C-alpha cells in the first residue's frame, strides 16, 4: 500500500514520504498546521486511497488525556 496522492489532493514529495513511512511502520503520523491548510482533507484522502476507515477525534485545548 502506497499513497501517491489523489485526484483531489496533490501531495508534496516530503509529505508522500512521511505518509508512506507511517503506513509501512504502522505508526501514527502527526500533521500540524494552520487552519484550512488541508490536514483533514489529507486524512480523508489517505484513508480512502488505502481502503482504511477514518477515525476522527476532535481535540481542543481543554481536552485531557
């Protein structure tokens, strides 16, 4: 399974490498950035591309572990 981007999401080479490393290692990948930069879209596109379910957990500054 490799993520190469989708018709809706054009990923940079560095992002593709990071996503594919996370997939290969079966480890999470923390994506951070300003609002509206495509983090959630990336999650949806990667899940769809590899046929995995997407689990969403909305975290706020007041969320406790």
